């Protein structure tokens, strides 16, 4: 049996990552619907973000996700990828979908069962899926509550590294460490470093990254991808957002 070959968006990410760390902008289609999502994406792309993620809220409908995808795709040339909160947020207009397994959830729907229910539909849509382990770190915020997770304590480096390596051994091609949208602080740099030492797959870090001071130690610890969402909701593509992108560029050398 052969492993599924990476799709177009995943190949794009691989090429980008060969040059160093990259940045994703996360936009919530419920908080920034339609043309508002397009406007945020346009400015983020102008400033150098490498990919637009759409997702975040619970209860996103296929219709609202589809409208947001179309508006964003009109505004930018970088890939537009769904960050799903469930099967209801699937939109065939997107370039790809993060096929997330919420590794430390107590709800098996979010680990594998929802994936099994949607897999055949995704294949019929011919929508690229990017297999990704998703690990929630304390405090976890809303995603921790909705996802019914046992969050990894911020000083439990060994557990985080173990989950990450297990995800890699199961064949997932990316690993996402998530502190939660709006978290008061990002994933600790020491945890990023411990996970980076354990895994070979690209390491994505999000939640609580609002400034260059937040981004710098995470990048130095070995993060391959930074995801920011709350900072653009709070201030648009302002000083904090630009400073994060500047740190990503600096880390590329």
C-alpha cells in the first residue's frame, strides 16, 4: 500500500518551508463575513502572509464558509485553506482543508469518527486534505472547551513531545500546537523546543501570538509555521501583525 501523495497546497508549503519559517493568517468567517474576510486577507497577503486559513467559530455553515472562500480567493493569490470546526464547514471552493485530528480530545468524534463520516464526501469533492495532528496546550480557551480536551499542562514537555511523535508515527504530515484563540500567552518556547526535538514533520504554533516579542522565542525554538488570528481581529493588519511577519522574515535569514 502506498501513502497518498501530497496535493498542490502541501507541495507549495513544502517549497516555502525549505526556505525557512512561514506565516498563516486565520480569519473567522462569522466575525469577518464575505467581503470583510476578503479585505483582511488582501492586506495580510500584501504584507507577506503565506496562506489564509478560514475557520474558528462553532456553527459555521457551508454557505458562510463558501462565501468567505470566494471573496478571499478574489482578493489574494496565496492558498485559501479551511480550518474546520466540523463537517459543516466544508466548502469545495477552497484550495484545501486541514484534516485535523484533535489528539487530546475525550470525544472520539474529534479524533477520528467525524473524519470517517466526511472522508468519502471529501474524496468526491476532490478537495485536497492536509493530514495534521492538533494538540491543545493549556489554557486551551474556547477550543479546549468545545473540543472536550484534556489540555497539556504548559510545563509537561514530555507529554507534548510524546503526542507529537505519535502523530508523526501515525502518518500525519504536520503537527499543530494550539494555546487557543485569545490565549493570554502563547505555547511556551520550551515546549516548542521539546516537540521540535522529537519530531521531523513541520511544526505549526498558534494561539496568543500578538507581537514580535511573542513570536521571536517560538521561532527560535524551532516552529516552522506561526498562525495568528486574534491580533488581526483586534487591530487589523496593524503594528502587531506586521511585527510578527517581520520576525518570520528575520528567521528565514
